[in-house]
């Protein structure tokens, strides 16, 4: 059975020794090297080709984020698991964007770290439950911000209906009949739509509807 080759990158020697001792208890895992900073982590990774790098965030010289970015570029097959005390959502997002596929807190138990290593080695990802909650909350917040900045979301439900019908080629009279409202009301909705979306012609409105997937060609 092939062992999972692990490199430990942390500036605290005692922590590295503790992790090495812990992982030595598992026959499917082998610690192939250690590093005390990001630069050493890259050098050791190029030397030993580990499957997994356990990467600390705050290290002297080249930090964990910079090392993760570099390793992801030069050795994309090497998987990065961030092992840190930091729970800040911005740290989490920055490392995930940099290419990390795991995020484990140092306060976690040894069994959780081993589970993370195995999950990532098998092609999955692993987030500490507390971290996962933060990622979800952050995603929801960003999604809300995107929605609030989307002019389409400023339209009322009725205006969205009118927009779709206009884009589909219906006349104001036809829209009035479909929706059971007056032509004058349809025209008012159309004016509001144009103002809110900053559109000036029917052609621009149709192009907008196509981009948004409101209608298809």
C-alpha cells in the first residue's frame, strides 16, 4: 500500500515534532520532511514531492499564503492543508483562492487532522466544521452583496414579468391582455424598467434579457 507522503511546514519545532509523532502512529501516512518557513516548504516540496503539505499561515520570511500560491503553480499535484489557529473568514477565502483544499484548526484533535489528510489525498477537500460555517456565511454575504448590486433585482415582480414579455416580442397591448392590466400601466412599467436598468431602446432591453438568461435565442 502506498503511503501518503506529508510535509509539515510550521515555524514551531515542538509543534512539528508533535505532528510527526502523531502521524507516525498511522501506517498509511509518512512524514517525508519539515520546514520552518514558506521558502523551506517550497524547497522541501520540490525535493520530496509530498502528496500533502500541512501549511501554517504565520511564518517568518515567506509566509504560508505566498508559499501556497507558489506551490500551487509549480506543483499542482501537491495538496495544501492549512493548519492554523486563525479562524478569520478572510484568511480562509484567501487560502482557498490560492489553491488550498483543506483548512484545519490547531485546536482540532489528531483524528480530525488524519481525516483531513486522507480526505484530501483521495481527491476531496476538508474544512473544520467551524471554518465551514464561516465559509458558508461568507458566501451568503457575498451573494447578497452581488444581488444588491444587480440592477435587475431592483425590479418589482411585475416589472420582471413585463421585461420578459417585452423581450419575447409582445406588444404593449398584448402584454396588457396577458397580465390583465391596462396598456397605460404596461407603459409605466416599461418606463420604470428602462430607468432602473439604464436602458434606452428595445434592442438594449432584449440584449439585457439574453445576458441574464431571461429569454433564450
